[in-house]
């Protein structure tokens, strides 16, 4: 942190002030000191801020190597493997649906034959994505 000049002209070192008061109880209802450690009613540290930060980090990191912990602490539990998606059941098609599918395949074959005939006559057949834009403003 930096040193600041107050309205009265005095210099104020914020880092020295924070270091001096890091063990005092913070104002509010969270039961923490100025450093962020969880404290009890007497002001004794129950959970240090480094452990809280480490636990949050372990929950967010997906890399297994980053989750390895030195010492006797256990790594964060693995997430359960997702269940595979159920395979769709193929229903038997009705005769009308079979006829409709056959007609689609026939239509596709007819279109391919027409495209080949046009190419033999000297025309170029392009897909719709390459069609010219006739309505360009001049």
C-alpha cells in the first residue's frame, strides 16, 4: 500500500496501519479479525484465512495435479462421473412414414440427376450459399 497525506497535512502509511491492527476484531457480525481469520468470542483464531482461501481454491480448480496437498490433509473429493446419456430408442416406422422417407430419397436422386444434366449442357451448378446477390444497391 502507499503513503497518503491527510487533509490536516499528516502522512498516513496504510500498510503499517493494517499490519498494526491485523489481530483486532473487525467491525461487523462475521466474527473475523482485520486480517480475515475466523475468530471466537475471546479473539482466538479458529480458522486462519490461508486455510479458507486454500479450500475455496481447491473447490474451483478442476486440475487434479493442482488439488494435491502436501502433508496430512486430504485432497478434495472427486466429482461423481456423469451418467451416460440414454440412447434413443429407434421406433419402427409406419408404412406412411417409410413411404415418405423413400420419396425424400427419390427427390434427392432426381435433383442430383438434373444437376448432372445441366453440367453436361455447360451450365455450372452452385450451392445456394454461393448464389449471386441480385439486389445490391448501386
